[in-house]
């Protein structure tokens, strides 16, 4: 039954996840953490971090890890968890594959029409909104700690967040280098 739920859930995410992998993150989190409670918020954050560090699209990597972790948390063995990864990944990719096959010829023919341009004009702000939602959903106590419980961890987390933002946005430090620096700083400062 969980395999069918995984397939339906990630098929819906693949169907409505406009904006690529980052746009899908808020949908994946809503479904896996809030709706189905397959993962905790902290586990989802770990999934996002691992998905960013591994090669490949973040949405597909997240689906793969979520499928595995969902079955692992449900008490299944490793081979069944791998099957969960395959099901979630296939379900996420399937809508795009079907849609691209069906509309690729039509899109190339009509992409410069006013109607198609209007549709894309309407979708662009939605993509930005979904990216912002994914970012804001990750700004929680699992990722930053709580000021009352651990002020040191909270302020260090805020400082790392700000340094990473400034480093990638303004100083133009490479993303991989920034991930390594943040991980090293986390090792030194938080534990």
C-alpha cells in the first residue's frame, strides 16, 4: 500500500512541480513531512542537504532519498527501501516524460503565440513563490535551533545562514566550496 501512496504522491508532485527541483521542494515537504508524516522535518532537511551535494537534479535526488527514508521509517528492510526509491523517482519523472512527449511538437509550433507567452508570464511568479515557500519552510527550529533552548546554536546558525547568503550572492564563492566551508564551520562551532 505504501508503494501506491508513494507513486501517487510523487506523480502529483511531478505533475504540478513547476520550476524544477527547487520549486518541488515545498510540495515534497508538504506531502512527506506534513501530509503523510513519512519523514520528520529534520530528516527532510537532511534529504535536501544530501540532494544538493550529490550529482543530479535536486528534485529527483530528493524523491529518491524520500522514497528510501519513507520505507525505512515504516520499518521495511534495505531492499524494500531501494524499491521505494525507485517508485518515488519514477513517479516524479513520469509526468514530465509524458507531457514532454505530448506537447513538444505543439509547443515548438506555438511557443511564440500570445496565448503561450501569457501562460508562461503567469507561471513565472508562481515558480518564484514556490522557491520562496521552500526556503521559508526550511527556516524552522529543526534547522536553526530555538533561542530559548540553545541561544549559542541559534545565533551560530543565523551567522552561518547569513555568511552563506553573502558568500554565494555577493562574494560569489562557489556553491560546493560554500557547502564544505559551512560543514566545517558547523563541526567546529556547533559540536
